[in-house]
C-alpha cells in the first residue's frame, strides 16, 4: 500500500512532539524539493501556470481545470533521469527506473490516475521499498499537496487560531 503523506505529518499546537523516525519521512523533503525546483527552473513548466508561491505570472491562472491540463506535462518532466539530483542515493535509485520504458509508462499512468489497479500494476513490479516511497510521495505531492499549496496566498496565515489565553 502506498503511503498517504498527508497522514504522515504531525501538527501540534502546544508542546512539540518528535516525528517518528522513518525512511519515508526522510525522503519527503528530497522529493518535494526536487518537484518544486523542477517547476521553478523548467521554463516550459513555470510559464504554463501562475504559481503564486513562485512570484511569477504564468500564461494561465491556477485553477483545478488548468492544473489537470498541466499535470501530464509535469509528470513528463519529472519522469526523467537526474530529477532527484539533489540526493545521490535517490538519484542512483531513480535513474534506472525512469530509463525503463515499461516502468516509466506505468509510473506515468499511476501518477495521473486515481485507480487502485494502476497503483498495483506499478508497485507489483518494483521490489525496492525506497523507490516505492519516492513514487508514493510524488503521487501525493502532485495530486494533493501541490494543488493545495498553489491556491494559497503568500503572507496569509492559514494555521489554527490560538486560544486568547495563549496570547499573553
């Protein structure tokens, strides 16, 4: 079963709690950074949509429909060697995977789909848990986190409100 990274985050208002030490939690920042770096540095991507968090104006305003049209281009851009170049370990793991045309096609279908069958078709052919984690994080970033991030306005606080007694 793929990880739902939205469930892996621990939010706390009050005393801090330590995060669970898990390999997947170590891969989330690497994969997320690589994804956002690709959007920010790939001119074909960052000119396509208006991502407010990048302080740039794309050709189209960010809407759910525009993002659905944009997703295939994003997936094509990330399913290539050197996407995870920020981490040598992940890069060595990821490069052979994306150079295999069959696995790459399955990954593209999985990243663009919500079907359990597409998930199973890909994950049943991958034995390395770290690679499965990378793909699961990519799936959740592309399908959940990035759209939620892109609709936020810079400088607006979206967190929980503190009770009045906490202000003093």
